């Protein structure tokens, strides 16, 4: 089942459809700021954690959207854009903070970098690219790309919050 276009929704549902993403961004920004102000955790206190969490959440949101609605070129484009943005944010974060982390935190992040790159960036981009070359956005491959994008985000956040959260 697809999500109804905004013009076919009644007024309260339309308002909710507009407010929900705004509130989601506010919630994710709050989460990112909570991590940043936890100054006792070196992996979190770098200012680069905020754009990393925002980019990760955007990629997860695009992945979830790919799971929820019928395939559209705009959704595929947003999925590719957000997973590439997330990978860039992770690279920037890692480059800026790796030297300041305790060895256990650095190892935890290093351990997932390759899996994150392949699962969270290469797989979704390759699937979308193949679908576009094929000339048709098929539901199941796009759902697979969405699952990969969401799973990589969860892997990254789980690692940051559990395995890389050494106190100073």
C-alpha cells in the first residue's frame, strides 16, 4: 500500500504529514546534542558527532521510506544522497576524532567501517544504480536497499553508544 499524496488527505492528516518530519528532525537533533554534551565520553564529545547522527538518521529515514512506499525515482535519489552523505560524515568524524579516542573506542569504530561502507553505502547505491540502468524501479530490490541503509545506521549508532562509549 502506498502513502496517499498530501492533496488526498484531510486537513488534520495533512498537518500531521507536514509536522511529523519536522518533529523527527528536532528529536534527532536533540539526541545528537545529548551525545555531544556527554563530555565524559571522548567518542561523543566531538562536535562532529552532531552532523554524523543527523546524517545517519537521514539515511535511516530514507531507507524506511523506501520500505514504506511504492518505488519512485525521487525516493531512490534521496536514498542514494543520504547514504553517501552519511558515509562522508562518518569519514569526517573518524578523521577528526580517531587520534583522540581511547584504543577500545577507536577499535570499535574501525571494526565496523568496512561493513558500514559496504552494507550502508555500496549496496544501496549499487541496487539503485542497477535499477536505473535497467530502466525500472522494482519494489523488492529497492526494499533491500532500504533495509541495508537502515541496518547500517543501526550498526553505527549501536557501536557509538555501546562499544565506543569508553569514559575518559
